[in-house]
C-alpha cells in the first residue's frame, strides 16, 4: 500500500467508523515499533515519524557512535558514521533509516493485527459513547431474533437486549418489526457495549409524549408524575407553565391524534391524562378519574387520604382488580382509603353530605392502596391507625 492509498483508507475509516485519523496514525506508529521489535529483537532505540497530511512515514534506529561495535542494533562504528556525515564523533547519535519492507512475514502480520485491534477498540469506544449519551432516552430498533425468552433488537450500530421482564405482556414481536424502546443501561465490555432496553418503563411513556407533543418537548407542559402498569393502563399528571395552554388538551391533541399515536405505539395501552394540582385532595380526585368523587380528606404529613365516592361509582373508582385505585396511589404518592357514601355514613366518617345521587347500587366493597400500589386489608389499616 502506497502513501496515497493509506491516506485514502484512513479518510474512509474516519468517516465511516468515526475514528479520528490521529488515533489511526498512532496505531500505525505502534504497529511499526512492534514490527521493529519482532524483526530486530528489540526496539528501544526505534523512532517512527509519520506526516499526518501525506501519510509518509519513516522508521529510524537511533545508534550511538562507538570505536568497537558490540551491538549493531544500537551502535555504529565511527567509520560507518563518517560515511554518512563526516562531522560525527564518538558518542554522537546517528539516525539510521529502516525499510519496513525488510520486516519479515511474522513481524508484518503482528503489525497488521495491532492496527486491526486498535480499530476495533476505537470503534467500540465510539459506539459505547454514542449510546451512553442516549441512556434514558428512547430509540427505534428492529427486532432480530429471540434468545430464549429475551429479544435481540438492532439499534443500528449495536444490538440491544430486551429482557422478558421488560416486554409488555401480551405483545408479540416478529423479526423485522420496528419498535421503540427505552434505553435502561449501557455498559462497556470487551465485546462492545452491552445495552439493556425496556418497553415497560414509565419513562418510555414520558419520552413518547416528548416526541409527540411539542409543548411537552419545549417545557411549556410538564409531566409531573407517571404511574404505569405496562400493557394495561397508564396515568400521567400534567401541568402547564403557560395559563393560555391547556396541558391535558395539548397532550390529547386534535380529536385525540397525539395520545392515540402513543396508544398505538404501546399496543392500545389505555392512557389517562389528568391535571396536576399542588392541592393533594384535588390531585387525588383527579387521579381517580374517570370515577366521580364526593369528598377527599388528605393528610399531607402521613401521606394518607380518605375518599368518599357515590355508591354506584365505587367499583369504577377501585377499578378492575383494584387497578384504578392502585395507579392513583402511585401517581399521587398517597395511601388511599376509598369508601362508598353509604359505607362512610355507616362508619361515621361522612355525615354532612345530602344525597343528590339517585339509583345508586349498593356496594359492600372497601379497598386500601398505598403509594406503591400495595393492597391493604381493612384490619391492617385499622391497626396502623391505632398506632400498632
């Protein structure tokens, strides 16, 4: 390979692999030193000069001028030195050019391996840095294959692993499917970056809203809190920093276009968008939507709340298998005690309200959920209230 071909090759590598030419030239310099060592047995006195603009290179051996040469690799006789330049004297250093074509096959092969290894190392570093910067962001990947119950997803320059517990239950994936994933973690390994991604993380929903809703992306609308049960339902609380912008309307979009795009991406997962409030009672009332609430008494110190709903709304407030109440508790950070109006009156917790609701169904259900979505039996709540 001549100098022009080498320069062209380095330029291509720099462009395609995003590896700097200086790094590649450093690798070439190291490989030439190793070739010298393999060829001569040592290379302590070897010097490599490379012109970065032309890729012209020169390998020199720095030899000391002596009367009696004992080591021809590091020493040169005065007579031979004078043959090069008559001004040399004993003790001077003479740089003797070495032709790289003199290197043997083994030395040349070792030099080549050094360059290739350096290119691989730098390529891994570049890819790692690129995806490390995308940690906690979402990217689009292409499903490749199943590895047991895990899935390999191609992200372009690297592959990621979508573990079974990070997959949305009920969602099926086929090779070549394009999916959006949230980058959980990027680790640097000897085999390249190890990337873990998720389809279940709550932040995936937040990033999707940032992509789809300009007001969220620009910071005009803030997503204050998210509670998610992937594949089933998500609740998000939003707040507007501009009184002229309706945060819920901005996230929903014209005819639901914005939120529907996200719902479709998540396999028809239901998304409830509510208004955030600094008033805990109002926030809890909003969080229990679509159920109607008669009253909320919130204790901000204990992070508990007592909620009364119309009798016919109790099952809606609790939700299927407690999901609505559980998500509301996670969204607000409060342990929520939900009672129907009848239950509250019988318990003596609610006596001031005049019944304006007709045709209520009678329910005997009573459920408790904390901010982690954990279910509490009534006896456990009573014990907690007694200070036990």
